[in-house]
C-alpha cells in the first residue's frame, strides 16, 4: 500500500522527532518573522515591478530624493553659500534680476536674485517630509477609525461617519485658508492638519467598508472562539488586513498634501521660508506670473510639483494591482 | 437519555431568534425562529451529527454551542475540569473566556477560516497566546507537536508558511490543530469537509475520528449529508426549520426512519452506486424562512401524511418511541 | 450501432499563465452516442470543465488548443470559423454553467431572458409565439408558466436552476452540457431537479454530458461514466460496468472514498497525497505518485488509452483486473 500519512508521532523515532523540533526552535522567533517579512517584501516588489507605471513613478521619486540629498552636499562644497543660499543668497555679478539660465545658474535666478535650482533642491526635502508625515498620520487615523467603526458599529460608527461626512462637505482648501488666517501654520502643522482631515474624512469611510468585509470572515469568528478580546481582534486581525489598502491610500494623501501646500504657499498663507509653492508666490508678487519670457521662474517649480504628485499617484496605482489580487488570492 | 457521569454537553430548550427589520425606521417586524426549543446531550466518547438542509438552524446551533451567539433563552451545560456541568448560555467576560478552553470550532471554508496574513504558527498558537498559556518556547513546541499530530510533517516546513501556500486539505488540518491545542472536550465542526476535494475528504474525516478517539473529544458534526454523518457520528439528529424532528443512533435512524421528513431526506440522498435505485419521495413545496411561524407542526405544509389533527395542534414534542429513538410527530 | 453524436479525439489544451503552461486537458478522447448521458467525474482541477469549455470554444484568452478534433455529427468543431461556431452554440450544443442560477440577470424578468435567447439563436419570432414557447419550456422543467413574468429574486434556488435549464433547452439542442448543476442545491431540491432532467432527456431524446465531482450524483443520472484525473481521461465505461469492474486504481479509490447511506458501513480508504500541479505534472502516468500499484514503467511512460471490450476504456499499465 502506498505511504500513509503519519498521524501518530510516537511511531517515528524519538531522536528524529527531537531533531526535527530543534531546528525550528533554534532560530529565535523575531528572526524568523524578519525573514518572512523580507521574503514577502521581495515577492511584492517583483509584482510591483511588473507594472511599468509603478517603475516610472518610483524612478521620479528617487530622482527627487537624490535632489534633496544632493543639496546639502552642494551647498557645503561647490556652491558659495552667499550666492547660492536659496533664501538669502544673492548674486551680485548678475546685472538684471531675475537672471536667465546661465552656466553659473542652471535655472537662472528669481526676482530676489536667488538661485532657482538651489531653491528647487532645497525644497525637495521638505516636500517629501510634508508628504510622508501627512500620509503616516492619515494611515494611523483612518485605519484606527475605520477598524473601530466597523467592529463596534452602533453609536461609535455613527459618530465617526457623520464626522467624515462633515469633513467631506467642507471645501478642503478653504478650510486650510481659514485655519492659516487663525493660526500660524508651518510645514509640520500643515502635514498634521492634512493628515487628520484626510484620516477622519473620506479615507476613513473607505477603510471602514474594507474593515466590514474583514469583520465577517470566519477567521475573526475563530479568533473570538479562541477567547480573543475586542482589542486583540481589532489590532491583531483586522488592522493587519487593512494595512495594504491603507498603504495604498497613503500614496494619494502624499499627492494631496504636496498640492495643498503649493496652493497655500501660492497665496502666501504659510509661515515657511522656502518651498516650491513659495517660489511661484514670489514670481507672482513680483509680477512675472504670466511673463513667458521669464519661463524659468514658473516652470521648474510647477513641473516639480506636478511630477512629484504624479509620481506618487502612479506608485499608488501600481500598488493597487499588487494589493488587490493578493487580497483575493486563494 | 439520562444525564450521567459521561455527559459532556447538555442542551435544554435552546432558543435563538433573530429580529427581522424593515420599514422606514428599521422597526422590528418579526422574528426568525432560527433555533426553536431544542434539547440534546452528547456523551463522552461519542459524537452527535446534526443534519438538515439549509435554513434548518444547524449552523446556528453550532455557533450557539461555542457562544458566537448568545441564546435568546435555554441552557447550554458543559462539563468543567472539576467534573460539574455548568451552564454557559449567558456567561460573559472572564468566565466566558475560561469556558472557551473547553469548547472549540472547526469551520466549513478552509480558505476563510485562517487569517491570510498570519503564519501557521501564529494561527495555531493563537488560542494559547490569548489565554495566556505557556511561554513562547512552550507554545512553539506544542504547535510543532500538534502539526505532527494532524499529519503536517515535518512541522518545520509548515510552521511558518502562510495560508496561501497550503492546499485546502492542509489548511483544514491547521484548523483542526488550532481547535485541539487548548485540549477542549467538545468541538463543533461545521461541514468541515464539504469544501474539500473528494479524495482529500476521507483523510481529514479519518483524522478527526482518530483524534476523537485519542483525546476523548466529542464532536457536534454539522452536515447536510446523512452519508457523512453515518461515518463520523454514533448518534444523529435531524433538524427542520429550527426544530429537532428526529434523534436516534445513526444506524437505527438510517434503517428505521420514523419522521416523514427524515424519510424524504434519506430517499433524496444519492447513492454512489448505479445499481441501487432510490424511492420516490413525495413531499411538496420548498423550504421557507421560519419567520414568526404558526404554532402548528412546522412540517405540516409539506407533509404527505399530515391531517386535521396536525393542523390544529401545536408542533409535536420530541418523544422517545423506544430505545432512545426520539421523534416529533403525531402520526408515528 | 448508429453514428455517435459526439466524437472527441486526442483533445489537448493548455492555459498560458505567468507561472508556466497549465496542461489542463491532455490527450482526451471519448464518444457519445445519441441519447446517452455521459458523466464526467473527477476532482477540482482535473480538467472536466476545461473539456466542456473547449467543446463549445468558450475558453479564456490565455487558452490554446494544441491538438485534437471534435466531431459533432459530420461537423468538425475546432476548425469552424467563429461565426459558424456561434450558430452551433445553443442550437446544437448548449451549456448550463456552474452556479448558473446566479447568472440570471436580476433586472429582467425570467421569461424575457429566455425570449432573448430564442430571438438571438432561432430568429426573431412574434411575442405570442415566443411566450408560447417559454410556457412549453417551463412546463417541461416543472415550473408554473405564470412565473415567466417574475424576476429572478422571486424564484428559489431550485426554481432558478430549472429556469436556467429551460433556457438551455430553448433551442432544442442535440446535446446539453451541465456543469455541476445541483451543487449549490439542498438535497431534496437536487433530487427534484435531477429527476426533471432525466424526464426531459427521455422525452426529447437529448444527449447529456454531466460534469460533477460527486460520484453519487453521477451514478444517478449517467448511463456512461468517464473518470478524469489531472487533465487526462483515466477510464470510461458504462455506469454499471465501471462500478462492477473498475480497471483504473484511481477509479477504484474514488469509489471507495464516498460514504453511503445504503449497504453495510465499510471502512473508507483515504487516497494519499494531493492532486498534482498541472504546470509541472508528474512524468509518465500522472497518477503514479499516489498509486499503490505504480512501477518504473508508470513513472516513465504515459499509459495508452486501451479498449478492454464492452465499450470500456482505461489508461493504465497495471489495471485492476488483468
């Protein structure tokens, strides 16, 4: 008769059994989890890489990251801080400000005589920081709100959902404008505000609906039967299954954050010293906004904003294709 | 069946109603009588099969037994470690959590009952982790033991796999390991093999039977297939629209069915042998949802032998017709 | 012996996937006589649904037919131009898909959906004629004709399944392929639907291919049974013949793995192992890793589909009775 499956371990040699067991237990659990996480990351990366748009987006992001990293190197080595500082630099050798692009100033200078390229690179870092902080706050808030609303239902659910409705109804930029008038908003504040508004707003609703589909799965019932408390089920079962979708929406929040900052800076409502939006604001207040002759004043900043926003959006779209089939995979 | 030292589970007059909402303000318009006054016992070393078609209340009964739902009324008594029968129908909080070590469940869908983002180890160890049993090392060892026991050998290779890397049969074995790890006395199994491939089913069923023998675990084996119940359970009960209509030892029920519904079920079950022809069954109509049913016999509308008496009296009680064979019918 | 209605010869079909080619159907051959009811039985992934889809040329985009011929009477189906094949579908062969009862469009009345099928495949007829036909079909499947003006959600599962059967019958096909038509139904409803199908088949002299993993149901409705394993036809014979004299070890194992309410309660024998991965199936006989009678030959050579007399064919180097 063909080999039967081994049901009773005592029929195997005790030594063999002990040997089989010791290999697993020799590796500490945290290490095993790390290995598994790495394996998971690699296979997700492979899936992600199949999609060209994701790679394009990622390439653009990397390019801007390099830009942000290059700035401190350049300002400390090649560039003379007096001339190239993005905020207070001034090039006296140029006769007319804003000066068109030249070998010394690859993207020219702005109406205040500051090097445009240096401004662009300096701001890249803070734009990234803004985007990432806002996105993280959104993920944390939206995931928690979504999971808790879905799990408990009832009054808690109603409160959060009505809150979300109110937030969605409010015009986003107008709210930010009002807030900036009332309070002094810096980059970090802006990131937190955007994160919180997005987190309690539309994203919470989307994540809650996803959490509802998870709540009724059999493994949640199994966890309850094992004796799991509400907190255990929410944070150990529901939230881990929400993270792929949360992560996905995070990408879109980055886009929204960068763009909102640009709009607010354009209106001069933010208390920051340099950003892409501020570059456009400077151009506008100097009266060169529609002057196509001085193209280097507008295009670098606006193209940078567009490209970075688009890059995160493309990465988000590619992630969508990674996340969704996996969720449905058997 | 008298309660004796061997009784593991004793259920009396178990009732579960679900409200039907509707109308403009989601008012409660009626009650679905999902489980309507059923009673049964399960003895040590024996398993009870709960058989019926969809909507009869067998899955709800299973979920009540493991307290996924709270009953509307009735008692569910489980034998504790100290040896007494305790009613857990309305327990909450810590007491309920303690009871969860005595009773576990195996689900129908092997793909849905495991969290896709948790490893096999996490899933099987979860009852231990949640109940605070053992150190991490002890839990790893116990999980390895159990994986070997359910036929997933060598345990190394399976411990840290994810559900999507396992086949349906393997996943169900993981679910069985998870159910057994807290040493329960009773497991509710909701159609555990109906979604598995045919050639895998027998292996899993035999595993469950072996484990029942070794560990003295009893099953409430929920299934729509009388043939499967025959192989897994010494006793079987037939449910219809929330009521238990017949209950007896399995071979006795198959050989001498008394209730017309049982007879119809037996006649309708296909037999894997083309040489045997089945009898024609003559019940009419289809199953409806038991929303606020009238007090008469639930089977009256479809019954081929019902008469005026059946129409004018309440649903017949479950009575012993001799030798532990219970039937709820006026015409027997 | 009259001309067989359907002749399948060496049908081979693969799916191309990212992970490799899935050898879903491998060198499958069988014939179906007029009025026969063939049951294709096997586990999930054995290729039975793929065979059906290939016969109707309804395969997904990533499928390719590598070899084989399918003769419906005198017409070879696989080489027909698309338009011609469209005419064959529904008129000569129709299909009831898996979980078909869920495929009724919820926003149209059931009767209207059948009328649409009639208009598309037979040709536009007057409303009265069409409704008359629908009423006939409903009676044929045991549904009250008055129900034709109801919506699908007003039908129960069993009734919906019968409506789908009525739709499949609407153009009077020579052959119906039914893929797990009663899997989602309760046992008493299943009994009714099966008996109805038998009645209809007898009345119209239709042939059927019945696909299921449930050997009990197949034993009920088919007079001829084909056992498939891992994309290949392991054994095919008349129903009683195959039960009394199974030749392929898989057939024998399959029959021993179904519990029964009748007869003596015998111990069930589990089949070791798992159904194989069809991207890299085992060499030689695909069943050899799980077979208790396997030898070197089984590992290296694909067994030939041989005639053992009495219209009984099997592909095995060491059949059970030799």
